[in-house]
C-alpha cells in the first residue's frame, strides 16, 4: 500500500513525523522561539513550530523546526539574513518540511504537486492566508505562490500549486523537500490551512 509521511527537522535535531500520530501540527508564528507570538497581518512568518493545537503548546523539543521566510520572489531569510533562494543557500535540513512517498514496489513518480487548502476540499484555498512554496534539490531559484485567499487562489488547481519534480528512477521511497512561508491576511488564528501533496506513480 502506498503511503505519504510528512516530516520536520527538529528536537535532537533529526527528521521525524510532523504530526506524531495525529497529536501535533506545523504552526507558523511571529517568533523563532515562541509559538504563541502571532504573525502580524501582512508580514511573513518569523518562526515555524510543532504545536499540539492551533497553536497549542510548543512540541518542537530541544531545537525548533527550521523557519524559511519569504523576502521576495527569489530571496529568503532563514534567520541569518536575506539570501538568494537556491539549493546552495538553502540546505535540505533547513527546509520547512519533507514528504516521503513510499510503496512496497519500486515505482516512478510523475505529475507530483504540493498545494495548500482549507482542510476539507483539496481544490479550495486555505482561508485567510497568503503563502509561497519552493522545492529544494531541483535547481529552482524562485518561490511559487500557492495560496492567496483574497484573490481566490489556492488548492489543488492548475496555476495555484507548486509542481514538483518527476522521479524517473524506480524506488520504494521518494522524498520531496519543501520550504513554505505564509502570512495572515486578517487578524486571528488560521485553522483552515493545510498542506497536500498528490502524484501519479507506476
């Protein structure tokens, strides 16, 4: 049976299940160390954490989840200042999240895409959020806008998601490393903001 697993790099630090069996979730905040600090409307996340609610209390452990902040279409800040967005400056272990696709048989993947949505309908945008995403390891050098609720953009729709690389070499595991940055479009917690990944395999 094919499966997806979302992982974050935190605690010891090491890569581990981002939802810990359903008890935690990735949360963006306005602080690298405090999950309860809200992101100011119109500004981008300064912190990324694991919380046991929306946001609940911090579950990152010893080391917080890496934060990747959108600066402009081709630049980011990981806490060390503004840098050009590329595979050299953003390492795999600095990505927001990685997704592992597994199948007992050795398979190829194609038509993979990452999207954000409202948590109930894959084609509906996340509510009250503006977001960008980037796939590391494929030679890209620019962010892709994946959600803009004020302009009805987001969800698993053409032109509203991040198209991911094809993996043409058959394997039982395929990894996708992603940086994600978000800002609120209004005051209040954004609880209808989920991540999705879909692909074709053979």
